[in-house]
C-alpha cells in the first residue's frame, strides 16, 4: 500500500511506516517460543498503529472522512441537520447516519488541535467498545481453562485485543481516521452481550451502532435471531425493541428536518446512484457490473435486495444457535453487500475479517452457552458420574451398616470366623 498509494496521502504514510513496524514484530515473533504472544502484538501495535497515528496527527494529514464528520457536526449544531442540502463535490456529501456527527463535537469545541480531531475519537470509541466486550466476557463467569491449566481472563483478553488492533485492516483505519472501527467495535460488544444472554443491553449497543452507519443494520436481525433461539421470544423482542427504538429516535429527526438532504447524502450517494460518483470505488463485482452492463446500477440494486431477502430467509429457516454462527452469518451478509455494491472499497473488509476472527477468540474467554449451564465448579467429566454428584452434595451417600464397615476393617481370617452373628468358632 505504501508503494501503490499516491504521494501526500495518509495511506502512503501508513504503508511505509507500518511495513517497518510489521517487520520488527515478525522478528520478535520469530524469536518467541509462544505462539500469539503478547510482545510481538505490542510491537505491531506500536509500529503499525500508534506511530503512524501520532505522525499523521502532527502533520495534520487524515482520511477525508475526518473532515466530513467534523463538517457534519458544524451543520448539525447550526442548522439542525448534519447534511448539506445542496452537495456538489465529493467532500460535500455525508453518507453516514446522524450519530456519527457526535465524534466531531471535540473539534467543534476546541478547534484544530490534534487531540480534538474526530480521528482520535474514532479510536477512543473503538477501544472502549472492545474493552467493554472483553470485560463482559471475563467478568462474572467461568473462563475456559488455558493449555497450562490456568484460567483465561482479562490477561488473555488484553492480548487478543492487541492482536486485533495489530491486524492491518484495523490498524489502517485507526491510523488514518476511518469511521468503521467504532462501528465494528460496537458490533463486537453487542455479540459479547448476546453471548452472555443480556438481550436488552445487546439491543441498545447494536442500536447505537445502527445510528452511526448503515453497515450495522444487518446485525439487528441476526442478533435477534440468535437470541430467539438461546433466550426465547421475550429476549428477542427486548433486543429488537431496544435496537429499532433507539435507531428511530436518532434518525427520524434528521429525516424530518430535511428529507431531500437525507435522501441525497445517505441513500443515493453511498449506493452510487446520485449525480456525483462516490470516492469509495474498488474493482469488485458491483463496480464491474455498473461499468460493463447496461442499466448496471439497477442490476446491482436488485442483486443487493435479493441477497438481503435470502439472508433474511436463512435466519427464519435455519437461525444461528451461537454467537460464532451469528457472526459468521453477519459476515456473509456483509460480504455480499460489499461485493455487490457499486460504490464500495476494499477497506470494508474490516467487517467480515473481524466478525470471523474475534468471536472465535472470545469463545475461549467465556464458554458460549445459555444461562442455564452446569453448576460452577463441576468439571465436564463429572456431569453424569455418581462420584461427581456426591462431591457436589446432590445425591445422598449410600447407607453402610456398622457391621459391614467393621467387617471390612477386620483381617480376612477374623471376618471368616466371626462374620455371622451366633456362629460358633471352628475347632
């Protein structure tokens, strides 16, 4: 990426600096005897995320999204709508939902200072969501034992979070100011709450993510479906009501203030259906269909609708029964939308990659099971064994008569001679 990106872009800076950071992390990992150790993860995070972020903040270079969000905040507090009513150039469009404008409030209050940039608060939102997910999974439960017999807890969760940040599809947007990390972080937190069976909180968190960007909306039916299987209809209803209610409360005012501006910015522009071409273009299937087929935009829109209907039908016919399966289903749906959209970019790969990798790691932090599980302290092999139930105090001990107990303590010969009451000793 450093060699292929144009000069004077944040992507070029991240590619060149991040390559050196990953090279140092690879050397450290090669000398480590433990796979996926923490030290190479720390080196990768410092070299591929922290240093590029600090350097780009000092020189004032960031992704276009940072300026878009900060201008949206100015419009929100001055006109009541975060959307430009007459956008012309690419920078005039705001394809995000109203909640994204909250990340620009520090810039509105403190001006052009490095720590008031929306990029810093994208990072803070992502870190807070991932830390919350680790805390939900490691607090108040029985973490699965590690290879050496030690319990996996907050320490393992911290190491996993470092490896997640070190992943290139995560480190790149964190460094240059992408808007997707806080969204995927909230989805990880919602999946963690779903795994713990906290339906209402999971609905609120996924609702917050749905207020930020359209890419979080497919997570609502997926999480509702897995909660319906694991917790019943009441849990699914609580989650759906919290998510849709919060999203409606946040989005409806922006729609009512200026419906035309909302439609131009949030609907037409992201789908590539407006008069101004979106800057998010990659040679994926949807973009190629638009270029090569007549009425290509209508074809891609129909294909996206068909894929959405197919994913919805799969949730009804075969709903996911675990958070890992739910994350896989959500990753598949987002992959279809990304591939078929006429205006998309390779950077959206952060969603399927994180959704496939992170839930599998967190399944080791906390057993993925319903709330009604085996009692605490019971080992797997003790489930149906009588000895295990006796140790748990769930079965009464068998009655043994004093005669039988004393007889077992006597020598074999003595038992043979005096074992029966009234028997005469042999001469």
